[in-house]
C-alpha cells in the first residue's frame, strides 16, 4: 500500500475495509498526505491529560454538589455542572470507541467501557453501532442514528430535549442486549454478540452493586451522585448532540451532512473537541487533540458551521415553521 493509500484509509473508522460500498469513504485529498499523517498521530499524554481534566471537573463539581445541601444557590449550579460532566463522559467513550484517545487498543477499550458505565452507554455495543453511523452517515434506512427520528415540531423537540426518550431507549436496548436479543442490529455480527452481551451484563452488574451498596448503608448515594445528576445533565447532552447532523443533508457528502459548531472552551473540553464534528466525520482517524488544527486547515470546506449550540438549535427549530 502506498503512503497516499495509507493516509486515505486512515481517514475512515477502524476496520474500514469492511465498508468499501459506502458512499463517502472516498475522501477528496483536501489535506496533504503529510498533513494527515501528522494529524493522525495518537498521544497517550494528550489522552491522559484530557481525561484528568474531565474527571477533575466531575469530582470537583460533584463534591460541591454533595457538600452544599441547603445552600441551593451553590448546590443547583454545581449539580448542573456535575450532571453534564457525567453525561458528557459519552465524549471520551466515543473517542475511545474510535481508538484514537490513546495509543493502545486495550487502554482505549478499558477507558471506553468505564466512561460508558458512567454515562449509561455500553461501549462494546456502541463501537459497532458507531462504525455503521460513520459508514452510512445521514443515509436514510442505513444510518442507525436516523432510527431516532429528528424533531419536526416544538412538542417533539422538547420531548427529545427532556431526555426521557433516550432513557427509555437505552434501558430497553440494554435489557435486550443482556438477554442476547439483537433484532434490528445488523451492525452487531453474530461473532460479536457474545462479547457484547457479556459486556452489558457486567455493566448492569455494576449498577446493581451500586444500588445494593446504597441500600446496605441506607444512603441514597446511587440516586444523589449518579441517577439524579445524569437526569439533569442528559438534556444538555441532547441539546449538543442534536446539532451534529439534524438539518444537514441526508446524503453521503461529508462536507454537507455533518455540522461543526463553534463553541466556548468549557464545552470543547467536556465534549473532547467533538463540536468540530464535520472535521471528525471527514477524517475520523484524527484524534480529539488535533481537531482544532484540522478545523483551521479545513476552514471553508463545510456548508454547515454554526456559531454556537443556541444558533445551531435555532436553525433546526426554524424548519419547524417551514414544515408547518
């Protein structure tokens, strides 16, 4: 394989040779071979530093939340920050599912699993699901993310923002997976089903153990430090994730089917630079720490770039009136 071939194949998800028939796995050489090779470099130092920063925010805000009962003007903001830092553990789970956060695959997989436990995702299931999302981004009937129908009116929008449909869907899928039921999941191969089932069973066992501990010591720790904060943080994550593709073209063009959102550094920190989402979809091999540089190099290439998540969601909501 030539250097050019290696660089181009590095721009798609792991095991991308499986996806030869996909529409958008023939990226134009917007970046030079050398640029792509440099941007693709993994870094354990960057990965551990980023994870440490995220965990510091989570632990600090969680401590303030736990120690501020009765002082609600402090406790409530702390709960919001803690809840979102917990929900946004989705971001390191996602990054590690791509195996780009760290150099070692086992380290990526271990961190992904633990981050998934915290955010109520299962990384073993998600890694395979997400490969198909990259394989068929915005292709109706192919992209599994499109199974969650985008909102078409304000009532549906607010319902999705509440996080309730997400909780219902995740709970149902976790139970089905734990029982070895994979109907409607073509992205989970027969050979992978045992691994995925064992993974979710271990995850549910962790939750069961945490609940049992709370009951044994007669303290509502599970509710106060995990369930309630995640319920509070999940709507913020819905607000962020909805902006990634909703309202973009439903085709195989990575320059128009994904949105980049220019946002403040705290959001970029907790979302591991995933607001640069169009860049990520065009070159999925680029690790989180190199996405800002990729954004600079790819400036002007994308049709959907919005100045913040409020602007992105306003753009999405503006179509409700058009459809009415």
